[in-house]
C-alpha cells in the first residue's frame, strides 16, 4: 500500500517518500537553486510539477516516486538534474502481485451513523441522483432522430415538469456494419441497456432504424428489457421515416414527462451513491493533491456503504500490484491482471498508445514522463480500501466499496462504461483543465492546483490545490469532497451542469471490426 503521509517539503520542492530519489517542484525552480535540508543544487530550470534528482542516480537505476518505480535513468543523472521523458526511460519490469496479502476487511460505520441524501428511489431498489428521460438510438442511423426529439424539449417546454432534470439523447457511431455476435455486440448491448434502465433515468424511448445489426428486438431479448409504460420503442422504417418518427417520439415523450414528473426525492442512505472515478489532463500534482484527496473521499464513502469505480486500465499499468495486493480474494486480483494482459498481449500490441508508454502532450507538459508515473497518480483515486470486484466494460456494478471496471483511458468512453454500470455520479480530477460533463450523471471537477482552478473556475467545482497552498490538509479535503458528493446527489448543480455539458459524451467503447 502506498504511504501518502511520508512527505517532506524541501523549500520549492516536495519529496513524497523518504525512500524516493526525486522530488517534485511545487513551482518553477531556477537553475542554481539550493534546496533546503539537502545538499542538492538544481542544475537546470525545473518547471512546476516536474521532477528533480535528489541524489546521484546511475544509468538504469529505477526512478522512485512514492517509493514506486516510474521509470529508469537513461544515463547517469547527477543530483539536481531535472528529470523528464528525455532522460527517464519507460521499460517493462517485473512486479510482485502479492495477491490479497494486504487485504483488510472494510469496516462499515454503524447504520445509525451513516450519511443520507435526497434521491429518487426506483422500483428496482436503486436510487437516482437525477431524474432524466432518455432517448436512446440503437444505431447511428437513428442518431439525428433521437437528438431532434430531445432538442424539442427546451427549458421553456419543461417548466411545467419541475421534477424532471431534462430530456437527453444518447446516440453513437455504430450499431451496424459490425459483428453480429461476440463481445463487441455484447458490449454495445449492455452499454445501451445500462443507460436505458439507469437509476438517473425515469423513463426511456429507444429508437432504431429497422435494418441495423443492433436490432431493438435483439437488444431487448439479450438484456431482458420489457417494453412498458416507462420503456417505449420506435422503429423508423415502420413509422413513416424521419419526420413522422420525430413527431411520434415527441408525442411519446410528452406522455413520459407526466410519469417522470411524479417522481419525488426522498431521504435515502449514502450507500446508494456510486461514483465513477476519472482523471484527465493530469499533471505532476495529480498524485499529490486531487487524486489522493478523491481517494480519501472514496474511503469515506465506502465506510458509509457506497461505491467508487476506478477504471481506465492503461492508467493503472505499472502500479497494478498495489491493487492486487489489497484484493478481497486472489481471484479478484487475478481477474484484474487478466484484463491488463488482454490489453498488453492482444488489444494494444505494437500500438502507440498509453499502455505502451506514451502519455498525451498535455500530460507531458504537466510533468508526467510516462504511463508509469501517470498510473501512480491515477490509481490513488480508488483510495486505500480493499479491491472488492473487477468488472468488464459496462457490466452492472453490484458490489459496494472500491471496485474496478476495465475501460480505455479516453475519458468519455471510460465514463460511459461506468455510467452504464450504474454510476449515478462522476468525480473527475484534472491538472491541465477539463471541460467534461456526462448526462445523466452529474460530473464533479476537482482541480489539482490553484493557478488552473483560478483560470478555469467556471468549469471547476473544488480546488484541491488548497492542500499545497497550506489552507487545508488531505483528510479535510477528502471530507469536503465526500460532503460535496451528498450535496450533488441531493440535486446540487455541478459546474458542468450549469454549462449544460454532457450532450455529446456518450461514447460506447468500439472494440470490434467495422465491416
């Protein structure tokens, strides 16, 4: 388990663990700066978020951050050298998975001490944090129609339905020209079904063209969906084409609005909160502020019976052994490694993608040298509790506590899988700045540093940079994030909702062949 407490500030830099051979610059450090409480003098300009060698590091020696290997020295690196991708090498190395050796059962709070929020209790026992009507396309051929239906219901037309958060269209780019059977179609089916029957959705209308491979009937049969008062369907080829289907869809939604508006918030336990954990535009501060603070909030939520879903499989690569060691069972740990091996040995072989070392230009500019370093911070979002389950993309999440879902690192695709799995909220950390939102689940934006928070305050909900500024500590920030979970779950608006983000972020993972 990572030690997040053993930090020491050396003037303008912070050493994250006494066993580290690097420190992270808290602000830009000029060349020739003597770092306090050390014999180190910087040999280069060290930008904020970048690493500086705190001792002489020999060629091929591991670079240690939080006492975890984040790369290897390409050459001999004297103390005071600025370290980044030009002199830190990404390479494979053996890791001891130590399956379940650090597992400690989660200690739940007594029921009387658990938090509550105001949510929408659904017939299946799940609870929504929002109350949407979903218009879902089975295939790209009906995308225009579902958006036209949803766009009809402007804020002005919804004024008579105060309990409805909106009418949202969910279209995608596939559904035909794809494999009829197997995992690609199964994945699409469970993703669509996850949105159709999501706890944040009061009622759904599913629209198909009619001749596509992802048939409405096939989807409903595979996912055991039953049409009814709250679940309606339309087939364009059977309803007169584009214009007539739009008109019929609008008429159906008007009926669904009456039903949805009857839903009322009521007091429910925080165990019904399920948060999808995301990070995008990460930087060198992500592992110091926002990600471990979000992890603290997940630990708190787990003790109240709630659930945090860590995803983005390429962004745990290199530190997966820190997760397998605290898996509840050996089988759970091995399932995580099986997903990583699928990525490395089948899916991403020879590709210029994150899991093979290369992070995005924004990550690079933010001080992250490679995927090993990014993964170190990304994994912290899951907190320190036991890993209770591992899920395939879009599978229904039924286990409480800290769980993992296989997904790519591309945030909209990853969040789509988490929401399909049941996440009724998303928490998104960012160092470079993110403008993400995802209907029907509200997205909370957590900034890693104060300058970016101030620059993009219209998009940011919480400034975790306050930890570095000395205004608060990690435990206090974790509690603040948890309390914000309760506020948002009860209907409080996030910045992304104020900006009406999330209309274009439904992107199912397309893993199959287009034929």
